[in-house]
């Protein structure tokens, strides 16, 4: 069996770390041939010393010399590159067979599209790229002829519960896709109680340890909203066939409801290595380092309806998906700006939904034509979001 060469884009992040942990358990099957990060040259150099890739890339060109110096000092011989174009070129180039798309935010779009177009096995964690450019990404996948296996735990669960992973839902007899949500750290709170939330509190997720942006998205329920949009594209699911249920234990990762009344669920401890190992080895199963699920010790599985009056981002995501066109790209861009401002301390927690709502109202949806137009609309939405932020909060 040939060793699969894996590009880990976003190697220094939470998903990147979990991916490298799984790869390290199976040196006979996988090798991290490309490692890419934003600007943490020290973190990336340390990973290179351990994993010995062929190529290391920092997106920020200002950090390239520092990365090269650190690698030389550690006696690591690998190619060094920098810039967003280098990341995109590597994702479609000859040094990898599979690409783990684990860059956070719209910054992951180009490399994700490039990997799809080049027919790599695409392990998709970067949900923002499919939220922005769902139809274009699916077209790129068809063009490239490779597989996409979702790493987002909910979508990976659905993938596992569907015959063949991504069938025509109607013909497969699927009635609904049910996405579970932990509810985040503020489940059960009222709007009045959310006024003074700090970034530290928002990032303290009760069940999952993740990067800061997705942690805030989980706290606002925008993460679930992005996942509804992601499910719509990945599984060709009509918006009315996607439901969200809050499940605070985070053991049931999502469910598929069939017309005969069967509901298939995928369960496991909340550890991203399960989804990553599944996507790396599919259709085989490999050890992921995840503890066996002890159902008796957990004892209960609770489910409740999400409170979309308090957590308005989920309702906004459904509305953007219903609106169609590039509304979901506008939603994503406005959310990224708002989350950055919240993390920087210039926007209150409840202001995130307000900014997204105002930007969606300011920029009615337009049809998606191509990536260039979409990126221009992403820019326009970011400018609009900064405008709202400035007028309302500075
Ligand atoms: P993180 O913040 O921990 O890591 C982000 C990584 O992206 C870092 O390695 C960073 O250096 C890199 N990066 C950021 N901007 C970049 C740029 N412009 N160019 C190149 N690299 C860049 O985030 P994370 O929690 O690992 O999440 C990554 C993605 O996976 C997000 O889209 C998130 O929604 C998705 N995801 C994460 C989890 C999770 O459990 N962490 C679960 C499901 C989906
Ligand atoms: Mg998820």
C-alpha cells in the first residue's frame, strides 16, 4: 500500500494538531508532506522538526525568513515558501494526494477550490469556503473527480449514516437531516444575560476544544447556521429537510431520518480525531486514539429545540440560505468581521448578530457568477460590516 501524502493546511491550529496526531499513529499509511500556517513560524518549525514534510509554508511573507532560519537551526531540510498563492499552488501540486483544509475563515477558499479542481482527496474542515462558494466548490470537485469527505463532526456523522456517503437524498429515502448542536457555553441563558459576555467566556466551550473563531461561532450558534448551509451543499439537501436539535452531551454527532421511520445516528466521544481518521482512511477504519464511548457512564442523552430568539445567528443563516445567491457569502463575511471585533473587545456579544443582520439587509443577494465576483462581494460585505461597526459601536 502506497503511503498517502497529506497536505495539512492550518497545521498549527486545532484541527491541524488533531490531524497530525492521527497521521503520527499510522506512519505506514500517511505522511504529512506539506505543512502550512498563517504566521506562527515557531509553531510551524516545531511541527516540521517532528514531521519532516517536503514543504513548509507561511501565508505571511514577512515570516518566511524567520521560518527558514528556525528550520536551518533545527537541521530540518525542507522547501520553504510563503504567501497565499504558495498555499494554493501546494494544495493542487504534485507533493500531496490528500488535502486537509483546516485554515480558518474565507482565507481557506482558494486552496480548498484548488485542491478540489486538482482531484485531491479533500478533507474539509474549512466550512467557510463551502458557505461562501458551495456551488463553485461542487463544480470544482466534479471537474477534478476527487472525493470530498467532511471533517466537520456533524457532516462526517451524516456522511457515515448515508449509503455511499453522498447520494441523491430523495432516492435514498431520506426524509430529514438532523444536525445536533451542543448549544455552546451559553445554552439556557436569556438575551439580558448575554450583554456582558467576554471573549474568554465565549471561547470556553463545554465539550469541544477549538480555535477562537469557531468557539465564538459555537457560542452564538452561527456555527450551526454555517453547518446548515454546509449540509445543504454537501448532501444536496433542501433547506426544509435540514433540522437542528440541541444535544448538550455532544455524543450524538448528527442523524439521518429515513422515510420508513428509521433514524440512523453516529455517536462517539467529542474528539475530532474520529472524523479525521474516518476521512483519512475511508472506506477503511483506523485507530484514532479516541477513548471508547462509555454509554453507561454518560447515562443520558438530552435533546431540545434551539432558542433562535436569543441566538439569532442560527435564524439569520437559515434566512440567508433561503434567500439564495451570494447571501450566505455576505453572511459569512459579516460574521468574520463581527467575530474579530468581538474578540478584539470592540463589539459586545449580541452585536455579532446585529452586524450580520444589518449587512444582509444592506446588501441584497446577487447570483453567484464566479470566484472573482464572489471575492469582490466578500470584500464589499466586510466593508459594510466595518461601516456598521463604526457607526454603531465606536
Ligand atoms: P484554529 O484557529 O485553531 O487554526 C487555524 C489554522 O489556520 C492555523 O493553523 C492558522 O495558522 C491557519 N491560518 C489562519 N489564517 C490563515 C491564512 N490566511 N493562510 C494560511 N493559514 C491560515 O482553527 P480550528 O479550530 O483548527 O478551525 C479550522 C477550521 O476548521 C475552521 O474553518 C473551523 O470552522 C473548522 N472546524 C474546526 C473544528 C474544531 O474542532 N476545531 C471542528 C469543525 C470544523
Ligand atoms: Mg461541527
